[in-house]
């Protein structure tokens, strides 16, 4: 069954283009965030990945559901999530922290270091110093493990964020969010449907510490250990796709499934009960 929402008269959120692939249209309506697909099947990724995260050791992530959005004479697939930000809270991105405290973009700041390990360590130390949070290394490593597993190409420094309590000045961790550009979701420019997925996997680049997913992952794990543990089965994969099968075509669904099976095989250690 398809759930449809008319957002023609809703308040379109004006966000600066932060992603290299442009921004998805976004609305905040009755305390839910709606995001429309922009490059391909971003909504599918958000939904499927958040459902799979339920079968992992991660407790703090945004849960997304699929939706069809009517807007400006068009019908767009998309997803929605509950607003996690409370009234007295602000969401502060890593990019924002860097501009505020280092008077420099984090992307430029990272160019000062050659090795991914040094980039990661510098970022973690910087965040811990400013926010007073502990275990930022583990939080960030888990994020990079998720990104490598789901092939998320969009972890720029605005997609790493923290919650600031405006009353107390205390920071807390954001739930993991924005896995839209994972699993080769960009069918418009980089990953056309019908192309061989193994060739396409070779073309994806990670962010923000290295362009190579495994180089970035290895560097973080060497510093802060193995953190991510999954428990979903192949049957779970089949079942989470039922949620999006009315919204997306069979070739999209099959490609995303094939990628997940491939990644599950590649990162089988993430499924071992006692980790590594
Ligand atoms: N469920 C949510 N709760 C609170 N804020 C949200 C939520 N979803 C999105 N946002 C806000 O919108 C910003 C952009 O969301 P994101 O999912 O990264 O969209 P995009 O895919 O366009 O980058 C976030 O940094 C956050 O400030
Ligand atoms: Mg984003």
C-alpha cells in the first residue's frame, strides 16, 4: 500500500546545498521531517537501512518510513522521520563547529594532514575538546563502519552532527542519520540502472577522511576498535524490502538487495556474535 501526502502548501525548508549532489527537498510538517528523492532511490536507502539497524548493536538512529509526496504538480518518492530535536536543542554540524572554533572549513582543515588516521584523530580530539563528549572516536568509527557497509558516499562534514542543549550548553550525540546516498542510490548521474554493480562499486568514493571506504574504515578501527555488530539474516533483508516494494521498481529493489548480499558477504566479521 502506498501512503501519499500532499505537501503543496507545506513549509519547504530552505537548506543550503551541502551535498555535492545537491539537496533533497525537505519539509517539516506536524513534527515529521519529509525528504523527497532527488538523484534516485534515497528514500529506499533510508528506510531499508534504518530497518536493518534495528538488528544491530546500534540503539541511536533515525527511523525512516517510505512515503509518496505530491508537490508542485509532481509525485515524488521519499521518506519521513520523526523530528528528534527538542525545542531547547540545536543541531550543530561538524562543519559548523570547525568554522566557529577553527575559523576554517573542516574539509580544508583536514587537508593539513596526509594520513586518514591523522585526519580522524585530529577530528575526534577537536570534537571532544569542544563538546566535552567522551567516546567520540567510537561514535565516529561506528559511523564509518556503517558507511563502508552500506556504501554511503555522502558523509560530508554537515552529515556529522551533535545536539546542543541551549539551556545548559551541554552536547549529546545525534542519532545516526542521512544514509540517503547509499547502495548506489544516485541513478541519475553516477550509477545508472542496468550497469554492472561490481563495476559501479569500484567507482564509489567515501568521505570525509579518505576516498577509499576500506582505507577510512581500517584507519578508524585501528584507532578506536571494532564497534559495529549486525544480527540481520538474509530473510530479514527480504522482509525489509517489502516495506518499499510498492514505491520502487523491481530493478531498483533487486539491485539494492544484491548490493546488501554482497556487502554482508564482504563484511561477514560484522555478523560474528563476539565481534573481532
Ligand atoms: N528526523 C529529524 N529530526 C531533526 N532534524 C532533522 C531530521 N531529519 C533531518 N533533519 C535536519 O535536516 C538536516 C538535513 O537532513 P539530512 O537527512 O542530512 O538531509 P539531506 O539528505 O538533504 O542532507 C539535518 O542536519 C537536520 O538538521
Ligand atoms: Mg544530509
